[in-house]
């Protein structure tokens, strides 16, 4: 993998941290950094929440670097302090590590996922490392208040304290604190969701492909 970074090619990345990695570790020039886009025809703010209780949604992914174990630890704390909160998980398959107190949605389509985002209040992503993760962007576009680890593309497409609440990776106690902060403060939860929705609208695939074409022309 390392050898590919030194190949005589024009290099285009999808996040600033990857640009820095390639430049600092390998001494290679990066032609452009282009943040991913979201499909706003599918992932749109169509709030359908009708329940009285707060709902928290998190992807369930078995790879260690996805931070799912930390996410579940954080959600356990949340459930203990706020037992009325509905915890939702989605993923390819439910296994023995999925808590019994979580509602699990198996292998949702993009349309199903959009509906899940829209009917949830808070979205959580606990990853240790990512390239430029799409789920927080999609959740923001659907009107969720997002709590995510400050890795991958998050520093590029989100503003901590304004459009999301960011947490350091591998710190489930801080993740739990941020989730509960939004559960307990309706005004802040609404503000984060509204600001996140408005801010993420700029990250379209049209913008990304225009930037990609420009990078190719400039190269």
C-alpha cells in the first residue's frame, strides 16, 4: 500500500488528513483534495418523527476501526442515564454482540436509511479512522443532530459545536457525554441539527465532480 503512494501519478485525495499523510510521510505532491458529495435526491430532510422519546441511531459495523464497541459502550451509558431513549442500530446482520435493548435494522437500502435518519433525533459515528465518511453527511442532510469522532473527513465538512458535536476517537465516555448533552438540551439539539443541515447542502456530487474535472484539467 505504501508503495502506491510513491507512484508517478497525480494524486487526488478525499480529505485533508490524507493529503497531509501523503505529503508528510511520502513527500509526494497532492494535486487536489475533493470532499465527497451526498445524493440530496435520496438523503433529504423529511422529518417523520412522531414519538415522544428521543431516538439515537448508529451504524453497527464489525471492523475494529469502525469503533462500534466504543459506540455501544457510550450507548450503554446513555441507556442507563436515559432509559426512555430509543437506541437504533443498522448493519448487514444482527449478531450476538448487538444489545437486546437496541432496535436493529438489517441491511437497509439507501431509501430505508434516509427514512431512518429522518425519523431519528441524533446520529452517532464512533470510528477510529476513516477516509471521508459519508454517514454523518447523510444524517446531517436528513436533519439529524450528529455526534461523531473527529476523524476522516469530519474536520473538512463539519464545525464542532455548531454543525456537529465532535469527540476524540477511542473515548466512549466523551461520546456518551455529547450524546446526553443533546438529549438533555432540546434547543442545542435543534440548533445543531438545523445548522448541520444548512451547512452540508454545499457538499453535492455536482460540486465534487466539477472539482474533479478541474483537477484533471489542471494536472
